[in-house]
C-alpha cells in the first residue's frame, strides 16, 4: 500500500487555521475575561452572566454548526470561514457599545452564528491535508488555538483592560478579524478525500456504515444520526465530549470565582490566569494529540482510552483545587493541572470522530459534535452554575459559587467513563 504524505502547503495552512482559531477563542472569551467588570457595569446577575456565556452564545453557535458542517461538505471552505469571520468580528466590535443585558445578548447570539463556520470547515480541511496517522497531531495543533486564544483573552483583559477599558478591547479585536478575512478569500480549498487510504465503502476501521443517501439536507442529517447509531464507538466518544464540556461551561465563572470567593483583587489574577492557561493549556493540547497518536499505534483502545486514563489520573488533583487556600502551592498546581487535562481532549476526541466518519459526512459530523458539546455541555454547565450560585446566595450559603462549580466538576466525571466504553468498542472492531 502506498504511504500517504501530507499535502503541499499543509503545514502553512494549518498554521493559518491555528491563528484564526486563536482569534476565534479570544473574541469568544473576552466576555469571560472581563467577567467581574461587565457584571458590575451592566448590572448583571450570575444567572444572566451564565446565560451570556452559555446558552445565549452556544444556541445559535451549536445549531448553525450543524448547518455549517453540511455546507463545509459542499462549498468552498475557506470562503465559508471568511464569511463567518466577517460576521463574528463585526459583532464583537458592536459588543463594545452594549449598555444592558439585552444588547450584549443579541450580539452574543449572532457572534455564535459567525464562529460556527470555523471548526467544521477547518477540521474537514485538515482531514484532506494530513494522512490518518498524523491527524491526531494536526488536530491537536489546530486546537492549540483554544488555550492560546482563551488564555490570550485573559492576558488582553489583564494588560490592555486597565489601559483602554473593556469596550475598546472589543473594538480592537473586531477590527483585527475583519482584516484577516481578506487572506481567507485568497486561499484555495484542499482536494476532498485526498488523504484517504480506502474509499468509504472499503474502510476496515468501523463495524458497519450506512448506505449513502441523497444530498437532500433532511436526509443528510438523518444519515448522520444513523451513522452515530451504527458505530457505538462514535456515540460514546461524542457523549464523553458532552460530559467534559459541562465543567468547561462552568469555567466561564473562573475569574469571577477567584475574585469573589478566593480573595484576589479586581483584575489582580486575570493576566496570571491567562499565562497559566496559555502554558499548560498549550502543553495539554499538543501532548494530547501527539501522545494519543503514539498510544494508538502501540496499544489497544485507541486515542480515547489514552484520554480516559489521563483524566482518571488527574481528577483528584482537580477536585482538591476547589478546597485548598490560594496561599498553598497546591492551589496553582491544581489550576494548572485542570487546564492541562481539559486541553488534552481536543486532538484525541476530534480525530477519533474524523477517523470513524465517512469523508462525505465529516463536516456535518463535526457540526453535530459541536452542537452536542456546546449546546448541551457548555451551555448547560454555564447556566446551571449561575443558577445554583444565585439560588445558594439567596439562601445565604457560604461560598455559593464554589459549591456551584463543584456540581459541574462532578458531572464531568462522566467523560472518562464514556471514553472507556468507546475504547472497548474500538478494540472489538479492530479485533474483528
């Protein structure tokens, strides 16, 4: 069998997609980074803030992600990303003039629409640029944009916030995105299926694949759900991703929690938190992709079993972080460990989903995964954390936000359990 090599300019395109993903995450997380300031300025409750960072953003982001995934399987993908970038950048800038919950909520709704075009198209492109043996690493590198961007948003808030204010930071980031959209319009679209060793009906790595249907949108969605049902490893991998996104959603309250219940001054911890996120989130994202490729080549159970073992090993450290004093070294070790563990998820999970999905459905399957992760996981995690915090505050409970965050942490334990089940199905399919 001919050994496939990466497509020409694959690394250059990967780096540019990484840059766009960084900007995507900075824009998305600015509201989280300026959390305490925006809550005070716009007079928001914790429930309202949880809605802004959760359901209000992820509803259209998730639903449109499925639609954008289907579009990514059929249209020029760089131009699709460009259209989304223009929309989300313009609305990021407009967020800077918001005066109340309704105004910033409307902007967040449609920022989600724009950002939903990014990942389904990018993941589909990477699968056409890199062979299967390198996809975990390539996906992990692309998802370096999550820690670099999310962490970078805290650095922006910590450094530029005191200098120019939160509103001007939104204006600045929106302008940068509009400028980068021009480069996307000049990019070519990689040839689809160029890195596949087998045609869809000849692939040996899944138990059974449903017959191809027509290009009707309703039938495309139906085929995706049939695919998830027919391949149990795919279902359990996606379920694990949903569980993992619940504490990710609760993490929108990280700065608010540190300032309100852990004694840090207003803006004191923001830049430090961002730097820790960049360092350990980047390490987790890169090592998660590279080590999961290494594990899959040598051991049974695939990348998701590696991910499950890693999470199980680090969970005691993550839970202890909620209880120890900020003066203890364990506090910052636990903070760094949590950022590392969460970030290892992207390369192993998304590349596993891509491996188990036919070429013609990869964009829409990524869109479905984003719907599940963001709407159910992240949206629920942020909303329930804000609601529990407000409820416990009315009951005069000690450290209500800490207890709300612990609820989400415990729900997240479903992730490694689901990944273990997925790995069992992967092992059985390989043995057959």
